[in-house]
């Protein structure tokens, strides 16, 4: 999943920073779930965890707000850039961990909040379930989990009829797309970034189910309007899904 600098530049758009490993973009405009995570990080005494942090858009916000942050990503290059961007005075409050969901191990009952934004759709179903179970174990009792993921209703909208048919027939992971060339949002000739081998698109029902099965109580599960994504054609306000869930006390 290597991305050449040339192709990354080609796909660079305002507010969208291409990852180094072909796992999409980091967005500079925060959604309501990331904003709430940052606010929580600044208000409480508890350390927070940003999973799949990329270059740290949410981690940097949480540090700026006064929080203590563990930032985790599978790509050490992303973490190095985050560390370089962190003001010297805030570095003692940042801890970085290179690791891959669902295999990474972090200390149990340690965090007041976890954000995992736009990562889970790169995992297969059992890895999503296993990752969320681990997040449950890493949170302190009463801790909050913020999940954000891609849906079929954004750039992958060619998937909508298949997703809805599979979901209606009871398939557990109706958004699993293998053979991404069939679902490319752009004409293949325009596409020069190597992408992930599959995507597993989610919606509020699917993410809520995973959280509930892991032991969480759902506070909010909703589509997120990301029609601010530029240059992606017609969008309908359901581009991402977000969940806020609590670990019981
Ligand atoms: C689309 S970016 C999301 C960045 C940021 N969280 C945001 O919402 O803008 C996906 C990030 O997740 C990381 N990632 C992908 N799969 C992962 C996995 N299995 N475990 C940990 N990090 C992963 C990638 O390296 C990349 O930095």
C-alpha cells in the first residue's frame, strides 16, 4: 500500500492530507465526535487515546486543549510527523504507540476516552468486533468511546444498492467490498493512489451492534454530514457514521 509522493500530491485537496500508506486522507475539518473528544480531553484529568491518529489532527487538538494523549497508528511515519508537529511545551503529554488493530496491546482500564476515527472500515468484520472489545478493556469504567467510519453513502455510493440488499437479507457485514475496482468513486484512469485491498463500509446499526455486543451502552449513533468534502461529486449528508458509547461504571 505504498503511495508515491507524486500520486499523493495529485490527490491532495484543500483540507485533505493523504496518508503515507494508502489508507485515505486525514481531514483538517473535525466532525462533532472528534470535537467532543477534544473537549473531553481538555476538561478531565484522564488520559485519552486516539487510534489511527494519522498525522494527529485530533491528538494535536486534544494536546492544545490541555489533555494527556496516547496516539496510536500502524504507520510509524505518521507518528513521527505528529511528534514533529507537537509544540515542545506539549510533548511531555504525548505518548505515541506504533501498532495495528486488532493486534495492538495497550494497558487495561487506562483511558477516559477513545477516538477511533475513519479506521474501522479498513478492517474485516471479526477484526472490527475484536478491536472494539479491546477498546472496552482499555477504557476506565464510565469511559467514552467515539467511533467514526465511512458509509456506503459517500464516495463509495456505487455500493448503495448492494449494501442495502445484503443488509435486508441479514448479512452481518453488508458493506464488505472486495475487488475495489468495481466500486471506485472515480474513473480508473484518474486513480493513481494504491488503495487498501478491501473496504468494510458501516452504518449506525452495524457500529451500534458491535459496541453493544462488546458491552457498551450507546449514547448516540448517527450519520455525519461530510458534504464539505470537496470535489467528490454528489453527496447526500450520510458520508460518515459516528457513535458515542459509554463503558458502564
Ligand atoms: C483515513 S486515516 C484517518 C485519520 C484520522 N483519524 C482522521 O479521522 O482523519 C486512517 C488512519 O488509520 C491508520 N490505520 C489503518 N488501519 C489501521 C489499523 N489496523 N490499526 C491502526 N491504525 C490503522 C492509517 O495508518 C491512517 O493513519
